[in-house]
């Protein structure tokens, strides 16, 4: 029965879900109309909000491009390819491949979402090359599915924000230590349960052999031949500099020294910038020469089109949602039907709905935090619990929001409709787990 439901979900999504860019345009028009109908804004006001927010994610867009490019470049080094091949060799059957990539994705995304997105997508590609008869769509969907735990993990933006002195709502909720948010019994129970259940769910979704879609990338021999041709040298001084190992070694060591200094000073505190920095300089060091590094970067840049084109449209959607008051209206409606018992649960659901239109943890907190936290005070509900409800809502519906899937899809060479049918099933199961967590605790 479960596989029948999954097959229906996959066929439904493949038939009706458009390309991720068209989906972003659809959401743009949906929010545009909703702002006029629900909040009484004029069309010209909505256009103004849209255009005003269109470029607000430029720095974040560049960060995502660099995460993808630098992560891909690092993974194309000989040592990383051998590591991925060794890890992939643990899977001997299609089922083992699905379970392995799901577990790795969950753990990696819990540590840091930027690292998790890249490493799980690359592992999925390697598993597809090594394991016969594994469905590539489900493999990539499983690699992306582990992303659902990120906001309950070490890089969760909401729990880290409320644990920071002087944050924007400190006068309302004070400073909430991470022992009450990401390391609370409730949060750890939700994370562990998802990590145990999600691999099983992904395994159960495995299609019949006749319905599977396979993928084979370049073989190891082909990659080595391509690398050898790229390494051809000439006798010119410029070519010798480009192929100098000394240059890469010196600048690579300089980058690693900074990383050591950073971790000695701040501990194991990962953020997006430090992940990119690590990927970049490890890539320079491990590729050996500037020319090999630049060739690998050139290949990686080709995968960033979706991010560059679509992220500004989501920035425009966020601009309309916040400036028109539509995001606040959605939150207020959930508040109006809440009780002290159901308020954390409804906060989670409202955050999940808002995340489809505002797919940014920090942006969502900026919209919902000032609305939800004073109400939590009035109802006598734990601020930490409501903060994590917003965090989990933001992470949950990422499973059906192509915004965050773009890096994985770019690395995998698939479209959103190829994986979203499986992700919809994961959304239902993880939503039930998280909802029960907020009710039980």
C-alpha cells in the first residue's frame, strides 16, 4: 500500500509540477494576488514590494553559488573522490545505497546544512555509479531528505540567534541557551526519531525494478584521462606558474592556518562563510596546481544556473510577503485558533506554510518571531519551545520547496519534478513525527 501511494505521489508530481523556475513565478503571482485580496494592497504597491525585495538576497545567492562551486571543486580532488568511492563501496545492494545516503545526509545536515547538501548529493552520484539497479531519482531524493533536520542541528539559525546576547527580541524573551533549544530532550528526540525512521521510509519507497531510472556518470578511467589532458604543460613562464605546486601549497597553507586560528578562538562553530572558506582552500591545496583547480572550478560553475536565476525571484516573494503584511496575517490566523496546548504545534504548522513563500530561516524568524513570542508570553508557553516550532516549520516544508533543492539537483543533474514525489511522502511522515514531538513534550 505504501509503495502504491508513493507511485501515485511520484506520477502526480511529475505530471503537474512545472520546472523550478516556473514554480517560483507561480508563487510570485500567488502572493501578488493574496496581498491584494487578503491585505487590501493595490497592485502598484505589490509591484513596489516585489521590486524592492528582488535583490535583497544577493549576498546569500553568492554564498549558495560558492557553497555549490567550492564543494563540487573539493569533491573532484583525487583524495575526495577516493573517499566517496570508499564510502559508497559499503553499499552492496540498491536498498543499502538508499539507506546509506539517507543516514549520511541526516548526520551531515545536522552538523551543517551547507556541508550536508553538497556531500550527500555527491555521494548519491557515486552510489549511482557503483551500485547496480538503484533508482537514481529516489537516491537523490533521499540525499536531499536529510536536509529536514538542519534547523534542529548545530547550524540552526533560530536557536543560535536566540542564544546570542543582544538579539532583536532579547527584551521579550531574554537569551535562551542552546540547552533549552537544539539540545533539549524534545528536539533531540525529534532529530533521533527522524534519523531512525527516514531511512526506512526511503527504503519502502523503492520502486519496482521495471520502474527504476538509472544514471551513470563518467567512469573513473574517463575522469583520469580528462584530468591527464588538463595537466598538459607548455614551456612558457605563464604555464609553469599555472602548473606550480608551490603556489597552491603556499596559499593553501595560509588558508588552513586561518581555519586553525578560527576554531581555536571560536570552537567548532560552523557558519556558511567558514564552510565555504574551508571548501575553497582545501580544494586549492588538494588539486595541487592553480590550473587543475581552475579547470575544476570551471566545470562546477556550470551547475549554478538555477540558483543565479531563481533566488532573486524568491527575494521578491519575500519582499511582498513581509511588506504587505501577508506573512503576519497568516501567523495571526493561527494564533487566533490556538490554546496554550496547541500553540507550539500551530506555530510549527504556520511556519511550515510560510516557509513555502519565505524559504529562509533568518527571514522567517524576522517575520514570525516578533508576532509569536509576545503571544507565547501571554499564554504561558515556553519561549524555547515556540522558537524551535518556528525552526522546525522552516526546515520541514523545505522538502517540497525547490529553493533549497537547487544545489542538490544541480549536482545530480535532475529537475525538481524528478524527486518531489518522494519528498512529498517524506514531508507527510516527518510532519507527523515533529507534530507528535510538540504535543508529547
